């Protein structure tokens, strides 16, 4: 039985690390698992990702952002995610549509209803089974990225923007407690990994009989 898991949260929270570790663990257990990311995950999506993260594209309008993210997402769902889920596999994604609601909706203050409509069109209504929110203060997340020498166009937004994004994530999680689980991303990576494993195992369908 298929399972679609997404990792979300402010930048610097360790989503990519935890997504990779979870996939390695599930594969070691014999599960058919696919790891992907947003934006990207396909040849077309990776081209869009380069445009979105390029520091030379700072004049990009937030509406342009949402349409580019959605274009990448539509290709990813069509080409990668749906086929794998339909074959009964597990998909783990480093971000999905909730990032658009948090960043373009709460961060840029674009209309949430409009964003949800665009998102539903792009995904064909696909919703994750489980979303893990790796939460930490915006200041800490940005400091982590700077420490590791990671930067993109989105990091250039001011602290208030990133604080709105974090608060947006927490509101989204509170609105759908059946899908979201909030984790403290300031914990040691190993402890966080163990917590993620237990949560995912508790959601995996049990074999019949």
C-alpha cells in the first residue's frame, strides 16, 4: 500500500538530511521508496529550480514565484510521484505544496484561496498522507544556512518574512492535525532521526493477517 510523506519547515531545519536518512532506513527494511524534492525532481523541474534560486533573479515578483513553483510541481506529480504511488510504493519529498502556502501565502501575503486553487490544479488534488514539520526559529535557521555557506535568492528576504513563513507553517499544521506532526528541529540530528522513524512506522499500513 502506498504512502506519501513530506518534510516541511523553515530553511535550515534539516529537512533534506532527515528525508535522506528516512529513505535510507526504509530502503534497508526492504520498502520500495522514492526520494524527491521541490522545486525540482524532474529534468524540467531542476531547470525551474535554478531560475527560482538564482541570486540574480531578485526582482522576481511573488506571483511569478508561485507560477514557477507550481509548474515544477505539476511536472513532478505527473512524471514521478503519482506513478510511484500507483505502483504501491512510498514517496518521500523534501517540500511539497505546503511550502507555497507558507512562503508565498504567509511570507509574501498572497491570497491563500487563490494559491490553494492554483495548487489543486497543479497537483490534481494530491495530498500527502503525512507531513513532518521540522520547526525552529527563523533566526536559527538562517544562521545555520549561513554557517554552512548555503544561500539562495529566497534567503535574501528579511527576517520578518522568514518569521511569517514559520508562523504560517505552524498555522497550517494546527489546521490539519491528522496530517501534520510538528517536530523540534533544534534537537540533535540523531535524536530527530529516531523520532521520525517511529512516527513513520506508526503510519505505515500493517500487513494483512
